[in-house]
C-alpha cells in the first residue's frame, strides 16, 4: 500500500510517498519525496513510484524467469510450441470462465474445444462460451500485428464471446448505459454512458502512450486492474481484462498468466480493496506475488 506521510529531512518537513513491505522477516520501507506541499500531479508521481517499487522488488526475478522460459521454448519444435500454446489456452479458458461461474470441468473444456461433437451434460451456454473464449485466445496468439489495443479491439472480443448467447447477445460489444453493481462487493464502478465511454477512451489512450515506457508485466497488471475497475460492459468484464492481460504478456514474449480459480476469493477481495482505498499498489503487489509464484511452478 502506498501512503502519503510527512517526514522531517534535514530539520524540514516534507510530504513523502511511503511503501512498506516485509522482507526476510523484517518490515522495510521505500520512500519518494514529493515536496513541502502536495503537488497537483500527485497521481502521476504515484505512478512513477509504483514503477520504481516494481523495478526494485520484482523485475530482476521476472527477467531471469523470462530468459529461462524463452531459452526452453526456443528448443521446442514448431509442433510442440503450437501444442503448448493450445494447452495453455484450454486451461486459461477453463479457469477464466470458472471464475465467472462456468460449471465445466477442465476435461469438459478440452472436450468442448477439441471434440465439439461429443455431448457434454452441462448448460449449453457454458459450452458455447468455452469455445468462443478459446476462439478469441487463438485470434490473439495467431495475430502477427504489432502490439496495439483499443476499445474497438476489446468490443470485437466481447462480441465474439456473447454473439451466440441468447440472453446476452443484445449487449455484446456495447458499452453499458446504466449503473452496474458487482455481486458481493462494496465497490461500485463509475456510471455508464458518456462517463464510462470517456474513462475507457482515456484508458486506451494511456495504454498506447505508455506501452513502451512501462515494464510489460506491470503494464499487463495495470490494464487488468484499470479495465475491470471501469467495468465497461454489462457482463464479461473479468474475462476481457484477463484476455487484455495475456495479450500484453504474449506480445512482449513474457509467459502468459493462467490465473487459477483457487485464488478467486483473494483476487476479488484485492480488487475491491484497491478500488475502495484508491491504491493501485494493493493490486500490483498481489499480482506480482502471485504471477511470480505461478512462474516458479511453471513446467517447461
């Protein structure tokens, strides 16, 4: 968590940003001085501070893992590379949909994707959504264009996901117009309509402005958080933000993240706390800890 505090430096009082964390059993602090008065661009300074925190705490570990990952993957034949990507897509589809309430097992998702003619005794729309989520994922990994994201891109993904859903195809690919509430959360996303459209336009403008200057894993994390916090669609926001996350990781040659269903409660609670306390670092810290744990368990 990033806090604004007052500190005395050389006998004079200054405002500082403070980040506390536990390392080797001890509480450590990082600081960033912001001046005798709180500046108008405090949010921009906080963003820079988060980049510094991530660089000091996690980047070296991630870069080493990325190097090892790429070395191993480059040893694979094209056939095995394609198989690995497809296997990841099935697991990713399973977990991402299950987080949102899908009843399909991992084996049933694999059946739905690989053997669509085999009957599965589960709700039809869960089977359809598994196939369509996989289709979006495959569009992402088969795209040869440079990294670029816009709301139009995500609208296209959302349209694909819900295009065959009898109850949701009426809002597929459309920005919500009204207020929306998140089940079980005290956080209420911004209003719909013009306000939501403005926020989402600003988000993608921010992304395309910063896609080179911010570390790719931090960029994927922040886009994940900012997008789902705006909640621009009536449904499907979680799946869209996780697709955005993996699009950014994949395009930058970092291992994609299959966020497991088993940490769903922690995931939702962290998103809620970060929004209620208006502190991006709450989610950033959670994300990096879990992403690195995932990387350590990655079988190559």
